[in-house]
């Protein structure tokens, strides 16, 4: 139950981070928002690591965490890029689904096999991720847009590998591997911003949203790591991947965006999945 609570809390935090990140991106651009969100996150988790000291990880785990952060951030960049080149309604759900499926596959081999009800919960949760990610212009025939799937699939692999590698890197200690993960992500964004020759200066009007985005994103990461420590990797990853639900609900509340019938079905399906995980 604690793992389920932490996984859901991670989804809520990550969904809220995407919401605030989206608002900030409208004013200062997605890549700068992601970069400064990473910087804020590493400062916060570094302070936590100093205040609540834990054993420093082995260099293997440090490098593993850096790789996790680099892959996760690469996935984010690819997702943003795919949204500018292909159908946004495809990019979100495909990347979220693959991000959830990879840990399920890995968890089935590295941990004890889940129960039948847990497998059923996975099915409902994966369906929920897809339904919730659909807007009013949801994809009617994905086969017609198969060429748009390459970048979202790569983004999903990046997210899924973050789940798997970060879970492995934080088995004995939490905070320093999270610092390493943020460092890996920052390196990727520095390279990307340098190559694209974009301005590094953020819009002052986006400052508050960027600060909130950085806090929420690192909180989502922390809750995911904790969920994986006290429970199964696959359940933690699948529940954390329900983050689109938090984003669309916040948009419904604060931006008055109307939820489609499919999205409401997805929210109901997610609740069924949560119940199945608790049985």
C-alpha cells in the first residue's frame, strides 16, 4: 500500500510538473524550461543530501544514475521535438506507454512474478495512460501515422530506461544518486542548447512557474525512487506513468480545458487499476 501511495504521489507531482512546465514553456521555450528545471532540481536534492546525509554510492551506481538522468532527459528532448514534427496526440501516449511497459518487462525477470490481479492491473493502467493522453483530436487510426512513431518510441525508451536504471542505482542510497541523475540530465541539455545556439536567458515572466516546475519534478523523482524501494519496480513505474492524468485534471481546473469522454474513461480505468494493485 505504501508503494502504491508513493507511486501515485509521483504521478501527481510529475503531472503537475508537466502542467507548470507547459505554462513556463509558453513564455520562455520548452528546452530552457527543462534546463532550469533540472538546475533547480539538482540544487534542491543537493541540499537534501547534505542535510540528511547518507552513504555515498559506489562509482558504478553513480555512473548508473548519471546514465539514467541522461537517458530520461534525452527522452524529454525527443518528446518535445516529436511534438513539433508529428501529431501531439500520438507523441504523449506512445512515449508514456512504452515508458511503463519497459519496467514491467524488466521487473518480470528481475523480481518475483506478479500475481494475476497485478497483471490485470497493468493492463488497466496501460489502457488508462493511453485514454488519458487523448485530447479531443485523439488519434482515430494510428496506422495512418506510423511514420510519426519513431521519435515518441525513442522518447519512451529513454523514460523507461530511466525507471529501470534509477531503480537499480538507488537500492542502497537515495539522495546522491538523484544528484548524479540530475547532473547527467544537465549535461545533455547543455550540449543540446549549445548545439542549437539558443539563448540561455529565460523570460522573467516564467520564473515562478520554472521554480515550481523544478520543485515538482524532483519531488516526482523522489517519490518514484521511494516507491521502487518499498515495493516492486513495475508497479512503481506503471503508477508513476499515470502522470498525464494529473496534467489534464489541472488543465481542466485552472485553464478550463474541457476533458473528452475518452479522458474521463481513462481516469475511471486508472481507478480500477489502482484497486487491482491493492488486492
